[in-house]
């Protein structure tokens, strides 16, 4: 999974959205100041569901998720780190 530094977030998003074969379907921006980070134990990222339309007919349309995250969060996101988050989420009943 690619990981980036904060100064690269805008550049990456601009490149994705500037491609005419990419259509944004949904965005979950956990960097937004209005996002309640207590819901994710402080974790921040941007999730985008995008549709890629192929120029040939082999794969006409594909929908997939792109995750943009900071290097520091990527470094902490180990198997054990995710397991700890899953326990936190389960204790909250979500």
C-alpha cells in the first residue's frame, strides 16, 4: 500500500482526479477537522472509492478503494497495531 507525507496528499489527490478515466464515487476524509477522531482511536486517512473506466473493452469498468495515509500512521499500522484497533472498536460496540 503506498504511503505518503502530508505535503504529498494534495498532489496525489489532484493527480487521481485529473485523470479523465477516473470517477470519484465516495470519499471518507478522516483528516477533516470536523471528523471525530475518537471514533477511530485517533487514526486519520482518506478513503476514496473510485471507478476506473478502461480505454479498451478488456476491463470496461472497475471500482476500487484508494487509501491515502501519512507515513507515521503507516509505520504504526502493523498486524498487532490493527489488532489493537479492532479490540478498541469491538469494545465500543461498533
